[in-house]
């Protein structure tokens, strides 16, 4: 295990310098929208929180963390704090394959397709789409989280943003619960699958849903994707630890201890596989972690996009 304080301080430094936990310049990480033909005016703002975009970089950085965890090199981790965030982030971006970036982008393109088919009046403004800071909160650095959250919330407020569509549980929880609590600024926040409003005939089969912690335990949104899937004729088979009682995929622990994260996700994979069906995830972190563990898993957005006639 790495020294948690060293990792947390490094993430906080990167967020302060680049608004990214990995120090990756936004112009390198956030390019998916250029392929989508999105409007810049609409009732709702599509706010990705950069989580899907970050997944390829999370996986690449975790490879190195796994390699050096508990080795003699761990003691040199504090020196990473002396490297400018944008410099280390640019290096990480250049080491990450375009193929993996395109895979992550496809989930966002699927969500856009779903929203358009549902007739949602939404816009996307790249300049307003920022990381929410949620990992800082998860790891206990409340001060750095609040500092970052205030910056993001004020930017949105200055532009008159009131209604937001989110695409992942971490960002949804941050904007819906934490931002009002710590910044005093509130928005009408909806997860994208709450906006689904179309009929399709391409749905069939059975799946097992993995409920992310934030959707299952804290936001209590687990029933919504189940209702959506049922509407398309897709059956779901729950395992014992589902909805409010879901188990974690281990993702948030990756930055501190990839080994611990691997143990947690293996247990969750084994639980989900008792259902004997393909696993569907609603979170980019869960998706990446379960895939790494060898699970047969896909993102909810991919499944819903296939239901469009």
C-alpha cells in the first residue's frame, strides 16, 4: 500500500493546477464531443464530469502503481509532487493508446444518442464541463474538495446553468448532494437514464445489474435502470448484494492500493457471476475494474443504445 497522504496530496496538487486528478490537460482528455454534433443551447446542460474520459488514464496509471506497490521504489513517490501536474499528465496522456480513449468516448456518444432519441432538449459546452473533485472527497481531503467544488459550481452558476444531466454516479452524487452542502449552490440534477423516453424493439435477453455504491446506497436510483430495461423487454436477475445493499467494485481504492482494489473487485465479480448472466454496469470506474478482473460486463449506455430502432 502507498502512503495515503502522499497520494492524496498529489491528487489535490494536480486538481489545483489542472482541474484533473491526473494532471492531464483538458484539450487532450476531452475530445469526444467533436464527433457528436452537439448544440450549445438547450434546457439541460450535459455535464460528463470527465469520468468516462479519465478511465483510460486510470487504467494506465494503475498499471504502474501495481508494478511498484510495496517495492523499494514506493518511498520515492513523494518526489512526484515536485513535477508540474500538466507535465506528468501530458506524459500519461501520450502513453495511453488512442484505441482505449476511443472506447471510452463511445460510451458518451451512446448517451448522446439516447438523449436525442428521448427528445431531451440539451446542450454541451466543453468549457463548462469539469471534473467534480469527487475522489478528493472519497479519500478524505474535504478541504481540497470544497475548494475545487466552489470553482466548478460558481462557473456553472455564472453561466445561468440550472438543469444538469450527468452520466456517472460519482458526478451525480457530487453535484446533487455535495455541492449544495459545501458550496451553497444547487442544481436540478438528473442521471441520463432518468431521461430515457423512447420505445425500441431491439431489447431482449437477461442481464445482471451491478449497482454502483452512489446510485444504490446513497442516491437510491437503482429502480430506475431496472424499469428502463423492463420497458425494453430486457429481464434482469439480481444477486443478493444489490440495490441498497450493493457491494463496492474496489475502484476508489486503486490509487492507494491496487492490490486491495483487486481483491475487492474479485469478490464482487464472483458475487455477480452467481447469476449466470452478462453483467451491466452504470459506472465507468466499476466497468473498468470489473473488466480488469475478467468479468463479462458492458456499460448500460451500450445496452440502451442497441435498443434504439
